[in-house]
């Protein structure tokens, strides 16, 4: 298996050289040259702050609420139903409520996740240019991005106003719209902190561009979430033969901005048995079929020392719809090259390799998968 990985590495380097020559794909800057964004830290490190962090993780990940919610529904069905109806049907419509939730979320977000810029130029959509932000890997409900959105949506002004207009200073002031599974918009805390969101469907993503915004999506989807926490020297990206996002970007003449969160794979322990089969079913039924656990069996991560890095745009706009497969192969090569260039920014990933898996390509060397 290791010799296969070595051959893959050599073919990756050759493919990258060819791609650079023919398409102008950028060579990643050295790790020593990229700059970290200073995100304001939250005051307080006492018991109340720890309790807030505990509550945010358990409410955000839903499962921490399910047992209590089920118990209360059985004991007080009428009252609990009325409260839920008021929450989803009334309170979420008021901006003051969303702002209040945002401020609570910021207080309950760890200062651990960091963000670094590796792009050479400021991201811009002026002159009719379109961009698509692609987030890798999925992790458990994009945990580091939830944190970064809450803490750093408007670094230059009111950092508590994370649902104001969708502007993300972390992404050079782009007005973004998060595209994810429709159910996520109903999850507590997600809907309040991400006011601008849309389903992760081609028609909905096209609508984001029509509204003058930039879509943010995770191409690996729920299938990739199942691969969170795999032990060993490899990280798995569920992008093999997953070309829909590439085709959409080419169709819309948009370039893709890849980002990678180093360390997200180490945030939770996950159940290993039947992993690949669950990954296939997860996308089919629209449910992340992953069982996870954090500190002492809770939803608090084992580690939040993550580093999210934003890269130079991949020039999808230079390909045609007849070249989707070629663009997809070049994108995977570029993503792996960026991973290898910047993996040293995080202790959890400095010795890891990125492997692409998919429905017809389970990872080699994992008997239990």
C-alpha cells in the first residue's frame, strides 16, 4: 500500500507540473510566507465560559439535545410543542433574537480554531467575476467553520453581528451564502448564525450567484463526514468521481477557492465499523451516518487546535464542459499539493497524507471499512 502511495505522489507531482503549464494553476506559496488572521479572543476562562462552550457544542450538534427534548415532549407535550413552534415560527424571524443568539454563541466558542491566508491576492468578484468557496474536509457538521463564522464574520466592525449581511472578512469581505443540506437550516444555532443559506443543489447555488453572493459549499458532503476521525497516517477526502461542483463552476464561468481545515480530523473519535458502507448510504439518504464522541463521551471536541487555510483560486473558468473530468483531476491534484504544502501548520496533520476515496473507491488497507 505504501508503494502505491509513493507512486501516487510521483504521478501527482507530474500532473501538477503539466497542469501549471497548460492552465495557469497557481503554485502554492511556501508555508513560511502565509499570514495568520488575528481573530478577537473572548474574555473569560472560568467555569461559566466552560459551561457555555459545553452548551454550544451540545446544542449545535443536536444529539446533545435529543434525549432531553424527548423526555420533555413525553412529560409536557403541549407546552414543549408550543415552545418549539414559537422558536422556529416566531423568534427566528426577529433580528434582535438572532443577534442575541449570535452573542451567546461567540461567548461559547473556543479560541482554539485559527485561520491563515495563503492566497496571493485579495478575493474579488468585481467585474462580474464569480467564485465558489469549497470547504474541505466536512468533519462533524463543519465544526471549525461554525466557530470561525461566529467569531470572525465581521472582524473589522461588530464581531457579534454575525447574521447581519453575510460579509466574511476572513474571506476578504466576500458576501457569502452557505449551501448545505436543507435540514441544517433548522438546526438550533446554525440558522441564527448563518442568516444567508441555501440548499446545496445546482439550481439553488445558481440562485446565490444571481443574488450577487458567493456560494460556500462542502463537496465531500455527509459521506465525507463519515470519514472524520479515521486513525493512522491518512486523511480521506470523499471526492473521487464527485464532479458535480466542478461542472457547475465551469458552467457558470466561476473559479473555485479551496479551503482546508487542518486538524478537524482529530476533533472527535468516530466508530470505525462499516465506515465505507455508511458513507455511501449517508449521501443517499441525506443523513450523516457517523457516530462520534468527544471528551469523556460528550460533544466537546477532543481537540480544537485546528488551522483553516484559504488557497489561491483554482481556474475552473479556463475549462469547458467537455473537460469536466480533466478539471476534476487537476483540482484534486491542486488540493493534494496544497495539503502537502501547508500540513505542517498543525501538529495533528504534519505527518499525514491526503487520500481521495469515493463510492467505487474505498480506502486501501482498512480491513474494517
